[in-house]
C-alpha cells in the first residue's frame, strides 16, 4: 500500500520563487497515494499558475476567498476540517509572520487558523530574511504551538547569495510527511473488529423497534484504528454515515445479524471494540403484513436478544475485548459490573446524563427512580 494512501493533504503554496518546486511536492504526494488540495496565495499565482496545480493534483485549486461566493462557505472551513495534514511549501517570511500572530486575511491563513490537523511549514526565503530575529522569533512561536518546521537547506539562493533559506528538495519534504504518518502506525499488523450504531428489530414489513444511536462513536474508532495501520472490519447497524476510509464495512439490521457477522470473524481478530447499541429485546413475532390499528391498546411481546459481548467473553482466547456502558446513573458501579460479568479487558463508561442534553431531559425521571431504588437498597 502506498504510504499516504487515504490521507488528505492540504498543500499551501505562497509567493516565493520556490513555488515551482511545490508542483513536484504536489505530484509526489499524489503518487504516494494522498488526496492533495492546493491553496495558493495571490502572490503564488504570480509564480505558478493555478492550472498547473489543478492538473497535477487532480483537484480544484483554491486561490481566492471571495471570488466564488457559492463556494466560500463550504471551502474555508471544509479544507481545514478535511485535512489530515496541512503542508505549507514554500512558506514565505510573510506567511510565517501572519501565522504566528493569527492573521487570517486570505484562504490559506484562514484555513491555517481553523484547522486542527498537524501543520508542516517549509520556510524558503532570502538568508537575511530567514536570519532576521523577527522571523526566527515567529518560527520559534509556531514550533512552540506544535507546528512542524522543515528546516530550509543551505546553498545558492535565487537572490544571488549563498546561505540558508532554500526550500529542501521535494522528495525530502514528502519524506518528512511520510515519516510523520509512519510514526503513527502503531496498530500495523493488528486485526480489529468494531461494531457501531443501533440494531433495529422488525415488527412488521414497515415498522421496527430501534434506538437513537447514530454510529458516530464506532465509525470514529474504526477510522482511527485504520489510520494507525490496523486491518479493520466495522459491523454497523443502520447509520447515515458513509463507510470510513480503509475500513471493510458490513451493514446489518438486527442483533442476530450482528452476532452472526461478529462470531464469524471473532477467531481471527486481535481485538473487538463493541460500541454498538445492541437491542436487548426483539418482537417475539414479526407480522407478515402491516399491523392494522384496531383496539386502543397494542400489546407487543418481546423476547431477549443474545448478548453478543457476553458470548465473546465466554469464548475469549487472544482477543482484547472492549465494551461500552452507556449509563444514566451509578455509572462507574454499573460499568464495573459489566466489565466483570462479560469478561472484558476494558470498558468505556459513558455518563450519558452528563454529555447529552437530549438524553438528560428524557431520563431525569428515570434517574430519580434509580436513586430511589438504590436508597432503598442502601447502595451509595
Ligand atoms: N451488548 C451486546 N449485546 C447486547 C447488549 C449489549 O453485545 N444484547 C454490548 C454493547 O455493545 C456494549 C456492552 O454490551 O459494549 C454493554 O451494553 P449495555 O447496553 O450498556 O449493557 P447491557 O448488557 O445491555 O445491560 P443493560 O442494558 O441492562 O444496562
């Protein structure tokens, strides 16, 4: 697999003579498997055309924050959010100064201020500008904020003097980016099974019993495990989320379908992360035709679904088992009980009454009930 496969890299190009070398940087990043989105400053377009980068990257190139108003709202945050890494090569003294103080007056500096992705900066400028204490202070400031600085090379500069300030060779810049992602490959060779979303249990051909799980937690876990190099299978209940990049995603509806998919893969995996909200009960019978309304009341008979994670705990060999406990009261105590009962290695205890206003509103009466029950039992 290519080293940067699936990675989204925003390449910022500023207006220095070395901008032409950024074309090769874009090309090499793309060849290494990355999806490259180029943002050029206005000055950069004086050195290299937008068209060159568009052809090399195979993506639209952003040059201006204001000209495409329809694009703007999507773009300025979209690129900041989408990036797995932002690389600015070449970075002028001016760009570095703006980044150091947080000026956001064009698309590149705005993206830089908005992104949470790691940022790599490759300064390239005249030696005196580079050595100037103001530039050095700005670089130190960025470094302190966690930016990665790719040291400029020494040699003959376009301005006619010899000294430090040359943009390193594109292959060296790309190697630094690759090394960064490789460092993170802590799960290479591991096979991980993740479950996500809620299962749904049919009542008739058009209705089901379900829960409000979005699947976001499991999808994020699966994507992160894949990003760190693991081979990941995601078994998901219905969710509107797209399949995470680099993850084999299997979509199911019911708890029993989830159980079948999980059990089939269980012997071969190193870890299972069960973040799915599995329905504990299913309708005892599924009506062949749509249930018609008749009486004022409709009584549904439910029967127990298998506890998938409990079953995994019983058959545990080499696997690390990680469960989730979403609780609205006595969070730690209930989570600890599940950890022991299901023979887990770890459990993630989520106090959903604290973090989700929707659940809090609806569960407050239940919380009061739980408390009463425990007061009766003298458990505190
Ligand atoms: N789980 C499972 N199969 C089920 C129910 C839950 O595999 N039928 C898993 C969940 O994916 C989660 C863990 O068990 O990782 C705990 O789920 P939770 O719903 O918090 O607990 P339950 O065991 O269902 O207990 P209760 O609903 O009574 O709190």
